[in-house]
C-alpha cells in the first residue's frame, strides 16, 4: 500500500543530531548551555505566566519588541522573534531561497545550516574554513554567483570559536550584491572579548541586506524555553515574520523580558564563563592540544579522524564529537571542566 511521499528535498534531509545525553546535567558539556540556574526573578516570572496557560500568547510579541527596539536603537518592525534563533534562521532562508537558488555558507559551521537550506530545495555552497578555523571571506565572496540569494556568516563560529573581524565583515559586505541576504549569526555575541570583532548590528546600519540573529539560549540561560530573534530592515523582516501564529509562548516572552532586566547578573555569569574558557583553553594547549582562539562558551579540538576516540576519553563527561573533524567541549562548572582536563592531560 502506498503512503504520502514528502517532497524530495525533505526526504533527503538528515535528522538534526543533538548533543549526546549525559549521566547528569553537571557532566553535560555536549550542548552549549550555561551551568547556572535562571537569572534572579526569572523563574518566578515564568512560573506566574504558567497560570494563564489557557490563554494564547501575544502573537505580536509586543512588549519584548518594544524593549528590544529601545535597547538596540531599531524600530519594532525591524524585529522578528522565534522559538530560538534557529527558528528565525529557518524562516529567513525559506523566505529568500528556494529551488534553483544557492546559499553560500562557511564550513565547518553550525550543523543546522545545511538542514535549513536543504528543506527549501536550494543548493548549499559550503566554503571551507581557513586553517586557523576562521571564515575564508575572500573564498565566500568568490563563491557568490547569479544564483546566490543568501550568505551565512557565523561570528563567533560554532563549533570552532573564532570571530569575524569588523574590518573583514565590512570588506566582505562591500563585495556582496545588495540583493543577496547576508545572515549574521551572533548567538554567542555576549561572550566576545576581542575588540576587533564584528558587530552585525553595526553592519545593519549601513547595509540593508544584513539580518542579525540573536538568542536568549546562551548568555541568558533560556535554552529550554526556546526564544531568539532576528534584526533586519523592515522589508527583510516583513518576510521573516511570516510564521506559525502564537509560536513564541508567553512564558518565553516574559522570561526574556525579565532576563533583560538582569543584565548585570548575566554579565557577571558570562565573565565567569569567559575566564573559565580561557583557563581550559590554556591548559589544553599546555598539554599539547591545538585549540583555536574561542570567543564563545566552548573550545574546539580539531583532531580530525580521532574525534570519536577523543570524546570517549572524556567520559563520563559528555562532549560533542563531529566525526572526522573535531570535538567541541562546552564550558561547564569547574569540576566538570577539570574532569575533561584530567582525561586529556597526557596530550595527543
């Protein structure tokens, strides 16, 4: 008996593979989460909102857009929220790319990128990273053709860690045709300490074809509530905001607003993660491992074919191997980080 068949583009898409389950949350360094409880007051706010779960959420995300618009110095109609920035990513790619189009992306980068492209029927054009794990923006610019409708830039890059500099991004944008959407994914922006790093928001002010992705999943610790957003020109965001109605829950919206009110606490936590990131990276380099400069909440070990073996050495701590490429280790609490350092202390 025959059954309904999905479109070929959908049938060909491999499933997204999440980080490996860990023995406990404390030992889970395979997903880029913060090792902290919610920011002060956020849990109480979210719990209060659960009391009205019989009501639909605000489909216009009004209060959050108004707050973000003021803080980011944009207009509310330049914002678009979703269930995590990855949701906004999928909608943006779908809005501007389809069968016959091409999407240029750095690789290795966020593994959701090829999936988001594939479901639209567009063709992914991956451009290898440079040896230091940074974007090869010259090669990416050269890869743009008449069929290119979207270009993806991930800064800092997941899973390798380095940033794109402001000067390099500006030079790159000058080479990209104005009708091509440049999606700048800044999921880890709060962890960046490099003063030369690019700002997608700064780029947006001079380039209407830029769309910036931000999230509350990382620095703000709301990964489980699924809320992120994009910032772009009004015309771009009008297309991106076409979404499933009531997609972002009132609980997530309220938690995001409450989290924005605790920026000082957020920055203190991020500073602690950054200090620990730098300590872990330094110790790994001392032990003989190659570790690219990371401006995120993780470090990357480009061990190639040894990725699965290196990840196994870290057990019972769960880290994220990318078979044939490397291992990403999220920065957790000190005890979990020290277990990884002990497991990898004898070098390569």
